């Protein structure tokens, strides 16, 4: 590493809170699936900023929409209307088949908004006694970092020494419909769940799970809230991961790729009266629904569809998964994935996934470990067959090494 790179990293360490442990690369440019470091080395981005850059780095059409809008009007607050919000509503509703939309900024804010809304719905529509609403969530969930959310995380790193936390959450195992059935009471207002648990290591539930979940929620008048912040917008090879299961959520949360990585934009979508319970003054955000965010999100959704990125995710995801399954290496315990949301879980004896990610960096691939033993692979949805094969070659030669 050159001294300038070491300076960037040292300066971050000196002034910054150490709440991340990044791989030792300093990036300065990106285009499509590629990023470049300050020394000009090129890498295939196999993280895509945790799926926020699904449309590829610096997509020219999203960039143009952002620049054009930034010249005209960036922020009005919701105290006034703007000429982008209505169009954003119309287009996201048409794309997802939703009836009501509430725009926020970060994913965690969308989750918080959903929690507030389903509680309010519970009291005002379902008739749950005030203060008694229960929300069921899953073990090993990841829904963001705010206090409300980390309070129902089961990961000690995530919630340790941050309490006390808000009550009203019940934790059940993921992928276990019988556990959901048992946990539901007359005060249950919602079941909040990821279609595929991303941060937990790309954990795919058993076939039929969500069909049963949907039936249980409908039968008990419980709102099914799907956190599609990571799985949504084409990542799994369908627009929404719920489509693999042939179900529809009552409330869907989107974020990350909703802006193609240019800007924090999230949204709560609902198919019924959940968002309808909110009245003026009861919820909001200074930046939520601002014209710059809306213009960026509109372009990000448009290129996803117009450029066939969702179909490409299905096609290249299948190729990538097959290729990973063909790698014969003692280090690999399991390979999982749907669309371009992929993971390689290593045997505990193989050493930490972090070492493999560092070795991949040396070969021109940026990937990130999760939970010690898992390498997560999630390139932009614009990846080509040649690029998939290029990555597979390097993954194969890395995974056959022994870093234990
Ligand atoms: C990333 C993520 C979030 C949180 O989004 P932020 O924008 O980081 O607040 C919530 N849920 C899921 C499933 C995520 O992957």
C-alpha cells in the first residue's frame, strides 16, 4: 500500500468512531460492476454496497436525473408540495402494485415507520387495547440500527449495552410457520420478516414457508410486513422476493437500490389501510419525499426495468450459483443463493471468511464476510456472463487455498 492509502486509513481511524472494520482498500471511482482504488487498481464489486448499487456504480441515467433535478429544486420539506413526489408515488405504485406509499430516507426509518403504522392500525382498525400491540419478528433478523429496531435483534453485538428497549416484540425462529401460529395472540398486529435473511448469511426459508405465513396472517388479521430493503428491486431475480413464493405482503419495505446508490431513499408500501391511519402531524421526515430523492428513485426504478436488470439477475444468478456449486474445495460447507444474492459458507476449520475476502481483494474482487464463516456475493445486477466466469475463476482459486 502506498503512503497516501495508509494516510486515508489512519486518518479515518484517528478521527472516526470505530463502528466498522472495512477491508483495507480506499476506493475513489466506480462504473458499472467495477470500482477503482486510489492507486488505480480495479476490482469487481461483489457487495454492491449491501445491494444499494444494484443498477451499477454511477449509472449514467440516474446520474443525469440527479444532476438535472439538483439544478432545479432539491428540498421543499413536506410543508409544501413538489412536482416530483406525485410522479414518484404513481410510478412506484404501478411498479409494485401498491396503493399507498410513505417515503423516508434510510432503510431503518422505513422499518420504524412500518412499526408505528401497524401499531396504529392495530389500535384504530383491529381494535387492540391501547399499549398492548404485539409485533412478531424472527431470530437472526436484521432490520437496521435504530433503538427501536436493535431492541428486537438477537445478535448480542447489535443490542449489547444499548438498552433499555421498547417492549412489544416477540421473537420466533425464522422459517418455522408452526412457531408463528403459536406466537399469534389477539393483540398481534404484525409479523415483520425478511423474505431471505441477508445479514444472517443469505438464509433461505423452506419452500412453502411464506405460503403458510400468508395464510396465518390472513386468518388472524395480522399484517404481514416484508422487509425487502435488501431482497427487493430485482436482487433475487424477481422485482420482489415475495413473488418467488406467490404471495403478497400487506406492507412492503424498500430502500437501498431504490436510489441506485446515489442517495438514501426508502419507502413503505401498503396494500390496505395501514398507512391510511396516519393523519397530518403524526409522522414525518424533513428529507423524506424530497424532489431530489424522488427524481433519483424514479430514474433508478426506470433503468431497472428498461435495461432488463431483473431478468439479468435471474440469469446471471443461476450461472453464478451453478459455478459456485461446481467448485470442489474442502473449505466450502454450503453454497446458497437466489438471483444475485449469494453466499459461500465455509467450514469452521477453514479459517475466518475475512481472510478469504482479503485474498479475493488481491485478485481484484471485493466481497465482504458476514458472521465469521460466510462470504457474501452480491454484484450489481448488470453483471455479464463473462464477468461471472471471471469472478468464479478467482473464487475457485481462492477457496481451494487454506487459511486456517
Ligand atoms: C440494510 C437493511 C436495512 C437497514 O437499511 P439502512 O438504510 O442501513 O438503515 C433494513 N433491513 C434490511 C433487510 C437491510 O438489508
